[in-house]
C-alpha cells in the first residue's frame, strides 16, 4: 500500500508540531514543517531567510508565491516521493490550490487532514507559560496574538473546506499528549 499524504491543521500552541513528528515517525514518512524550514533558513542567513525574517518576527504569513516555491521544492525531494506529513502548510486557500495542483501532477491526493482542536483560553494559557519559560522571540504576547489572528482569518477557512471534501479528522487537543497521539493514530488508521 502506498504511504499516506497527510496535512496537519491547528492554531499556534495546539501541540501540532509534536504530534506531527510522532505520527510521521510512526508511519515512516517525513514530517515537513514549513515553520522549521523557514527558521532554519533565517538561522543560516540564506537568501530565503533574509526574505522571510521580518514577516516571521511580526507573526505574519510569508507570501503564498514564496511558499509555493518552498513547498514545490521540498515535496520534489526523494524522501517525500511516496508520502509525507505537512505541518504548517497549507495555511491559506491559495496554498490549498497550490497543494492540490502538486498532488494532481503526482497522480495522487491528500488522504487525511488532521485538525487539532484546542479552546482559545487553553491556547492563551499555553502561550503565556511558554513565554515565561523560554522567552522565545516570536512568543512575545503581541506576536502570539497576531499569529492567532492570522490563523483565525486566513487558516481557519481551510477547516470547512476540507470538511466538505470529507478529509477532515477532528481531534480534541485538550488532553494529555499520549491521548492526543492515540486519537490521531486511530483517526488516520495508523
Ligand atoms: P510555524 O512554526 O508553523 O508556526 O511557522 C512559523 C512562521 O513561519 C509563521 O508564523 C509564518 O510567518 C511562517 N510560515 C510557516 N509556514 C507558512 C505558510 N505555509 N505560509 C505562510 N507563512 C508560513
């Protein structure tokens, strides 16, 4: 059986990154985090890094055009040939269209879209805790608020879109990490 192609959706601080990595290793497919790729580019001081640094520091989204280049390039690599897990892409409706056309060219399709659902109050509490503990630059309160706002305006419409296509697997993210992991595995038949 061909490996799955899976998309993870969820607001910042939903635990999405951790769960994406766990499921990908369970399935033996690469976990592709666009946020990590971009942070890596910034840290390396590459041309891509220079282009995205300011936008990222403000909690805003990188342009769909630039992200299309990033994702085309990454999905074209050998390790993603038979399946992959996307963490952080797509984040806008135009990005959904880009991904659809990539999949069409591959003669394939997305199998599951996993949504990690966490109440707003819990997200805020988690962000606050992380800010105190790590002092991460993009965890400054005003940036956290902006990232949540971007999620609500630009990414949340994807939830209904994928629900209508019958691909959405909704997971209660307000449980222990182990319980969330088990629920996801069951939802995608892993
Ligand atoms: P993340 O770690 O997924 O929250 O991503 C960190 C930051 O990278 C985001 O706040 C955006 O600035 C940028 N980013 C990552 N993925 C995308 C994407 N698919 N579209 C636009 N910007 C993105």
